């Protein structure tokens, strides 16, 4: 067995994904506000599966076909033709247990499909809600890792960068990290770690503005809290299920 | 006259350039190690002009045609067929005064041409060597600004991010900055500002490794020092000249 540590890279935007080795890596899809937080929450609360889809039309079509719950937002509102939104608070156990959730989001689900198109063989989703489950899995697997930030319409954002940095902060000793983006993410997390919510607020992060405009500070706070949904969502054959 | 401040954005990689408004903006090309540091140094030391070109072949062709000095490196060595390298120390006044330098580099000159292709109308180059000249010009012009990092083969790097952050640190009060990448760059600079060289070393930045492998720590130090070449390189009709 080789003593060499596996490599870890961070892609700060979907537009940078193509630069990284993806086929042999575990790709961690990161969309903290709020897709991957909601995926972890729904699965943690007993959802049978979450089906991430690219578009509202596809969401409606698959929702009908599977008699599943459909969810997705566009511009801060439940998209026309869908039933629910992107907030983790919409998916308590009393509602989501044993159900299938078909979810479309602006950035996270798109990035997941982009990773697939680029040849990813192993995809999981990460968020503060399930950070320890993600980190334990990455350490245990011993494979190369690509932390893939969903960003906002390809623009680098603070919250996904913070999560990449938080993961690196926990697992850096297990990996070889020769990647400036990872180092920037790590330092950004260390800068913010005393209070992630206050940091997002003080920096007036673009997504902080977007969500607080809709009164969703509660969502932001929840999505920046560790281990509220301690599961590992693994993508296989079109579905995310608990690993 | 409007009281609204002009906007400022940061593109952390050439692969992200397309996301930003470029036609109405002053685009600052940033390739700290070492293209834009060398451009400032050559012009500050009296070079008549610097002609940035995409490829070694083009560099040879234009060099011959203009009887100019040709320069460029590939993989840390002077490229075959060219005369000089990328180090600012190669261009003292005694050598470069009144001469034309035709320069090709891996990232900086490529980004400059990409900006042109994308419709940029006003391009300058920035580096720590000429940071105050750049900042004064940006403040005075009152136009939107795009800080465009050359990065390394599209991968985000620390040194160009640091320079974007250093500029923001100086001029933020004159601009509206609603851009997470700018905020990350700004905080990264503040984190590093006590000693940029030590920061690059401690973080083991990829370009720090690359250059120190060739014994070029002296170049790194010089390229992280403020105002050693206090000029404003402005691009017009294929040439960079002192503004």
C-alpha cells in the first residue's frame, strides 16, 4: 500500500470544473444556500430519495411519473408548476418520511449534472448540515477529492467557499493539497469560523442579501450550522440516497 | 452628475472573465508573477513600448519585423527562439531604455488578448510594482472596474488574488463592490498584508513552489513589493505604453 496521500482540489465555480481530474475522484457537490443543505435535511428526516433535476419542466414530468413531491425555486419563489421550495424547513420528518423528492435548483443540481457529463463516477453532496458525515467518508475512502462549489451562475460565492474551507480545515492532514483555491478557501473559513452567519452578514455576501430580502435569515443561519442532518447523500442512477 | 459609485468586480480566473461586463469597464490585467510586474518595470525603466503577444511564434515574427527585443518563458526557461525571460531584473534602464519589448507569457498576455476578444475598450496592467499608479487612475477615471486575474492555466492563484485584494483595500470607498470574489480577495489580502512573501511561502502557493524551484525567490520578493515601477501601462493598438 502506498503511503502517498490522495490529492484534494477545490473548484470555486462550475466554470472551473473542467480543469480538474474528475473521473477518479469523489466529487463533493456544494450548494450551501440551500440545495445541498435541503438534500441532507430531507434524507436525514427520512425521505426515501431525492432526485435532482435540471429544469422545472423535468421536475414536473418526473414528479407526475413517480407521484413524487416536486420542489424548486426561481428568483426566490416556488417555481410555477412545482409544489414546494428550497428551504430545509419545508421538509420535516412528519412531511417527507418515505417520500420521494424531485428537486431543481439554480446552481446545485445543474453542477451535479455537469459533473456527470464530465465523467464523474462518484458524487456526494455536502453542506454544513452534514459536514462530519462528508469528512468521515472522504477520510475513510482514501480517494482523490474534488470539492465542487455550485457558486451563483458561475460567480464564486462566499458560502460555498466557506464550506470547502471548513472541510479542508477538518481533513487537511489526510490529503495532499497543492491547490491555491483550496488554500484561499481554507483561510477564508478560518477568518470566518468564529461566527459564519455574522461573517456572511458583515461581508454583505451577495446570497445573504438575496435571501434576507425574502426574510430568510433563519434559513441562512440553519444552513451554516454543523451537523443538523448527519447523513451522507450519495448519488447513484439518478437518485440521491443515504449512504 | 450622479452620486452613484461605479461598480468593481473581480474575475479570479480567465475562465470567469465572460461573466462580467467588460465593454464599459477599465479592465486591469493582473499577472503578478511575473508578466505585469515585468511590463511595469520595463516601462518604468524607459522602454518605448511593450508588445504583448500570444505565442512564441508571434513573438519571433514581430520581434524580427520591428527589430525588437523578444522575451518569454515556457516551463521556467527562455522559450526557444526568444532572447530573454520574464524576470523584471532582466530589464534595467541601461538595457531597455528606448527599446521595444515583445513579450509572450503563459497567462498574462493570453488574458489580455482574451479581454480584447471579449470587447474590452480600455485595458491597463497592474502589479504591486505599480499599484499606486493603478489605484490613482481607477479612482480618477470614475468608471466601472474589472480586476482580471491571469491565474495559472485558468486555476485561481494566490498572488493575483492578493493583488486584486490589495487594490480593493486601497480604493474600496470609491466603488460599489457587490461581488463575493472581490470580498474574498480583499480578506485574503488583509490576512497576508503583514508580509506577502512570508504568506506565499507559508501557504506554499503553487507559483511560489514553481519559481523557487528555479531559485527565483528574489523575483517573488521583488514582484510583491509596492511601487518599484511607478508607471501606468495602458494598452492601445497592440502596444502597452506609459499613461
